[in-house]
C-alpha cells in the first residue's frame, strides 16, 4: 500500500495558533490574513516593504508586524519565531520560495505557499523532497486557485481508480512525496482541466511572476504529455469547450498549463494532462490595460466569476469534478488556510513535499469550502 499522507479534517485550535504570512500586504496576502483571523488563527504580518507592512498593521493594530527580506536569513528567522506555520504569499516565488522554505525548516514549522509558477513547484519538489523529509519538515506548494484547486478536483474525480505504480523510485520514495514503485496509486488515462473566467484583471504580482516563468522557458509554453512536462514553441491550439451551465460552450486556448500539471503527477499516475482557458480570459491577460482587480464587496473580492471543470478518463469511462465561485485571488485564501488548519490539527502530519491533493481527502477538503467559497459538483 502507498503511504497515506492525508491529514485529518481541520479544527480550530483551543489555543489560537500563530501563522507567519510573508507578503501579507499583497493582494492575495490580505485575503489570507483575513481568512486566518476568520478561522481563529493569529497572523504574524511580514514582508519586505516596511512602509506597506506598517500601513497594513494600522488596519490590524492587535497583530504583530515583522519586516523580513529573502536576502536576510536572520530577518526571516525573526519573522517565523514563535509561529506554528508559515504561508508564503510573496512573489515572484522563483526568488522567495527557497529562502522561506529554508527558514521554515530551521524553525521546524510547516511551509505552505500560493505559487502558480510551475517551474517553482518543480524546483521545490526536486530541492526539498528529501531534505524536508529527512528533517521531519512539511512543504506544501501551490495551495491556490492555480495549483491546489485543480489538484484537489483531479484527485476527487479519479476517486477509487487504482493501479500499481511503475514510475516511483525503487527505494520506496519518490522525491519526498507519496508515489512509490510497485505501490497502489490512483490513476487515469488522461486528465483534462478546463478553466472558465468571466474576465481576468491580473494583479501586478501575476504579471511579474508570469514574466519570470516565461523567461525561464525562453518564451515557450509547457504541457504535461507522455508522462513528463515538455516545452512547446509556436501558437497554442484553440478550440471550443462545453462547460457546465451557465457557462456553456466557449472558445478556449489549449495548453494553458498551470501549477497543477506539476503537482498532480507527484501522487496520481496519469500520462497526459490537457489544459485550456477561455479565450476571453487569455485576451484579458495579454491586454495593454494593466488595471488590476476592482473590489465590489466589503471583503475585497472582485466581480470576477470562475468555473473549473476537471475530466478524468480511464478505459472509456469518464468522471468529472467541477468547482465554481467568485474571484480567483480571493478563493486562494480559504484553500491555503484550510490546508494550514488541517496540517496544524494533525499530530502525525507527514513530512517531505506534499501537494494539496495528497495532503487530504480531496472531497472532504473541497466540501469544507462549500457553499461559502465554492459550489461543487461531482459525477463519479
């Protein structure tokens, strides 16, 4: 049997746990801070810009602020002192992930982040899988709309489809995550992930991280095919995808690969992951208009709506998992905070690099966010 890394359902600690939030004043970081407080945890506000940090501190006078920069390990150690976990919301994660993970391992606390940078997830798995496991530390990357949500939906869709894994390492561990050679593992012939956004006004952080990721692959695009991530050049394919109502049939851009194409193969056996995004959202992403999201409610959410459909196929059978909601940045907060609560509530939590889909019972995790944050539909 494969190692079961799944944490138990989350509970609110009797004594509120303190959680350091790196990049607390950023667009997503502010949602994370608010969600931590809603869940009864105590955020420690941290980031590299003292002025922005102080301004956020004025909104939360009862919370501690601790400036920290990734080129000053001592400042990161101070930011994590006394914390039970750290959530990294500071991009680009190509620059911040490794220093903050190192600080978390020094402090002996779990690390979670909200990166959508596929290359960063791959780097994290390669660099920290063994290191974190040997140190007894836990690293959970990409617990966000792009990454964790698709991973959880894919895991829920596949359900009880199992096979004997022939791709894990022969020594019994695959880089610190849960796939082991010869062990039973959830499997499908193909996973398709289709994103539908009503519109997309990227934050400045999204634009910067996108530029960093594109530069790392020399402007090419990546996709997961034949059991590995590959780089492609040229224009991405375009087609139509019929989403569940009320979205319906929409033009989509294919090979729109996000972090879930790096997280899913760490614990699910699948040779091909197809991805697509509604063409109108891709056009928004590339627009010369760089204005960011506009808040329409007291929580700071924009009017943007999303629907993510994951389709798993095996031996001619099809299973689906669908999630919809409002504001891709805002929904990242309950995703990463739910993961944090589950990790902190588990006295026997796993070690190594574990992704969202392997961390918890996927359906239970997603259901914990419904209906307040997600509307869900499963057809398996």
